[in-house]
């Protein structure tokens, strides 16, 4: 019998390695957690609040704010006060940040397509993959 946890562990390690490889191939010197911030902030056109970013990366507000400040200094994110609640800082990608995010995602997608092309997924397997992907959403 297949050990599901072992298989999931291999998927997780492989996906992190694939993402690190895409970050390097895109010519960036982002850390993995900086990449996560760009990924999160770029999900919606209105960006994300510092609190949302902190919660999603598993950090407290202050360390997340310092991380975002470093990304602002690099010119990949912008910070502005929320239009409704001026106490809240809203973080969005700059044009440079959008381009960087797109490049990393493109590199990773090419690697995923290459990997997927070498092992076809049957319909029953596809539903299993959808279930696994939904379960992983709680951690993203």
C-alpha cells in the first residue's frame, strides 16, 4: 500500500524546489517568503492588507511589515492607505513587481507542463489531484 503522507511529502518538497528554481531562473534574488508576499499581493488587483499578508505567511504584523518595507525599497510593492479605513495599509504590486511575479510564474508553469507532459493523468487521477489541491488551499 502507498503511504499517502510520504507521497504528499514528496509533492511538497518537489513543489518548493520547483518554485525556488523558477525564482532563480527569473533572475531574481528573492527569498521564498518574499516570493510568497508577491504571490499573495498579486492575487487581487486591490492587493492585500499587511494583516492579510502576515496571516497567510504565518507571521506577526511587525515582521511582516519589515518584510514588506524591504520589498518596497526594492521597488516591487507599493503601500497606500485603504480608501475606506485609513488605519489599514494596503499593499499592491508595482509594475516591476507584476513583471517579476509573471516571470516566476511563467518559469514554474513551463516546468509543470514539462513534468505533466511526461506522465499523463487519467480522469480519476485528475479528481484526486483536485481534492489534494483544495486541501492545500488552506495553507496558501
